[in-house]
């Protein structure tokens, strides 16, 4: 009898951990209206023709304000910015001194940025993603998000939470490339001024509209 109760207890604990991801996502979308963090991004390309896979590491800062405003500011190894002001998505490459401008509604869709920053509520997320809890690992609660759009480049996304704070993103695209973002020094609901997400093309930059 004791073994049975132990088994049931372990099963109940496992089910609770499994369900924790969706609970964390729901709390994140409902309660976290803005955020600021530092990030490390590791992009791993698949191995080809007998050559080992290659990894590239970038670091920078991330800020967002729900719904629909965010900024990825890459510092190393190259300066780049991705800014969404609620209407327009701006991509700036400092080395090329080039800006790409796109309508935000058309550019985001079923993207990781839409998953963590654009949606006002869980129902809006479920319109673009199939969401399910994934097993707990690395001390985090995970949600697996599969884009419903079949013509996109994303194969799947996993979002890791520590409580209701965003902790990690794992992104797999249809070309076999894997991108992992780990967030640190996370601030929940900081006061972010309107200028945080304002973008002005630098003098002399080429601006490409798509």
C-alpha cells in the first residue's frame, strides 16, 4: 500500500510540474505588462557534409511593453537593433548602416516576439499557436508553442519561465537551425517611457521599406 501511495504521489507531482508551464504562461501574459532583461543568444546551425555544427553567440538587452512593443538591442559581437513601436517593425544593422522597415502586423505573426510581447491575453496567443505544457527542466517551467501557420519558417518554440518571469526561449526553424536565448537580470513591470520604443533612422542610413 505504501508503494502505491508513493507512486501516486510521484505521479501527482509530475502532473503538477507538467501543468506548471501553462500556468506560468497564463500568469506571465496576465500580470507582466512590461519587462527588461539582458540576454545571451546561441544560434546553432545544423552540421553539413561531415562538418560539425557551428554556434554563434550574441549578447544584448531586451525590453518589452504589452501589447506589441519590444526592443532587442544586440551589443556583441555586432551592433544590431530590432524595434517594434506598435505600428512598425524596424531592423537596424550598424555595420551596414542599413534600416529595414516593415508593417508590424504583417511581420510578426507566429513569431517568438509575438509570443512573449505582442499578445494582450492567452486567447490571442491561442489564435496563432497550439500551446501545451512541457516537462520541467533546468529548474524552469516550459511551454511548447507550435505555430498554426504551416507556411512559416518556424517549426517550434519552447518558452521557459521562473515563476511568471521569462527565463528562456528555444527556437527551432524549418531549416534545422536552433536558437536559444537565456535571460538574466530580469525586471518585471519596470516603468518604460514612450521613447524606449521610438526609432529614428541614423543619419545617412539606407532605409529599405518592405
